[in-house]
């Protein structure tokens, strides 16, 4: 495990924020757009707060505390996240910097699927930790992510903790949009918004990671560099081949081969292709209003041609429908029929 470090576009914000650590609020909502590195920021902030020899407020990477954070064994750090997230991260059991109790194994014969919510017992299991003295009288950090996965019961349990916060304890909660949380919970926290980096800085970072073409991938991710890196690692082109096969016929007034496209999409994670379709709809609505496309510049001419024929109200309604479909992406269903029905709706909305 490597020690979390602040990304280049977060360093100035982090330094200014951590300079006031002695007067820190007990709970922070770290929020911003998807794919900009909010969790990286929170993890680096936790390391910096626990560091015994910080440099300009940031973790030194060399002290004993930094070594413990790096190895996942710092006694004053807890990670609270859904079992499903822990499994994605490769965790198969609770460790000192994870929530108390037992985590779901990444493999095994358990019939229960890993929970996608932060459960109330995960919050309650922190109580003994709160009642234990911190290491060398320093900070204690609870890292909660993604905070919107707190269910109503666990959110209320956390609210009770925040109403009478433990001494020397900082809660760092990561979320894309604070309005996805209970308003009463939000009211107990200070907000720390993180901005999307300037394109030049994001492109320079992507090129350092070996991403080519950086411009295309960054556009496909809406300007979010970590989102662009993830897309580049998953695909061969910023524009998926199947999306080309969908938009080219539509631009020429022809009917796409929905059956063949559905066979392609059923082999892909539903969330992946639904996200791409949502970005396509954003571009289509921009084109219909005469604006430049945002996500898929390479499809600009095709999208503009489609945009001249569509009715904005129909496209907006289909986009809202697609958002609801996105909520079904992880449900057990017939992948091919799901893809086929979705594509049919998309085609109908693009035919004017």
C-alpha cells in the first residue's frame, strides 16, 4: 500500500486547509464532481493529520505514523465504507485502519452479497475506538466514503455521534453532492468543495500517466482527470466503437442495427455503456441548442446532424428516463433485453 498523496491540482487547497488544523471542525464534507480525486484528497488529508513531522502541513512520508498509514495499520485511522467497496479495493477482512467488526470476504462461499450500504453496526462499532486514547495524544481520523451510501439508520447513528463529537477526532466524509445526505447530517459538517482542475493541468497529468490521446479521454470524462484515466484503462478509444455504430446511421437518417448493438452491450458492464449514453445525450442537447459538444468531440458532426432533427423536449424526457435506467444497472436482469430496450428508446428519441 502506498501513502496517499495530494494530486497536483489539490495541493494548494490542501496546504491552506491544513494550515488551520489546530482549529479544525470535527466533521468535513469533501465534495465535488466525480473523477477529480476526492477520495485521494481525503486519504492524503488523513495521512497529513496523523503525520508526526508534517512538511508545510502535508504528510512527510517518513515518520512512524506515515509508515503505519502506508501499511494500513495506524491505530488512529478508521475507514468506513460499504462491504462492496471494500471488496473492490481488495480487502478481505477488517484491519486496524478499517471499520470494526467483520468485513465481507472478497472470496468465499458466503451466500450474502456484499452490502452496498454503510450499515449501522459499522458506525456503532466505532464507539470503543472513540473511548481509547489516541496515539501520542494526536488526531483520530474517521474516513467515511462514499457518504451517500449511509442508509437512514446509519446516518442517524452518525448524527448522534456528531452532536457530541469525541475529542481529538475528525470525520472526513467524501460525497459528490451533499444534497444526497440527510440535511441534519450536512448541518453538522463543514463543507470543503474541490474544483475540477484546469484543462492544461489535467492534460499534463494525464500525459504523465501515459494516456494518449489525453484530450479525447479528458473530454469523454467531462474534464475529470481520474475519470479520464479510468476510461483510458478500460477502453481503446475515447469514443466506444458501438457508439460510433449507433450515431453514424442516425446522423444519416438510417436505422442502426439495434440487435447487433445489443449483443455488443450485453457483454459490457451496464453502468459503463449507460454512462456513455448519458454523456451522448448531454452532447445531443448541447448540439440541438447550437452549442459545441462536450464529451465526444470526435462525434461532433454526427451529433450536430442528429441535433438538427430532434425535438428538445423528447430528448430531455429520454435523458431523464435513461437516468432512471442507470439506477437499474446493478440489478439482476436479462442484459441483452435491457440493452435492446434502452437502445430502442434512444433511437426513437433521435428520430425527431
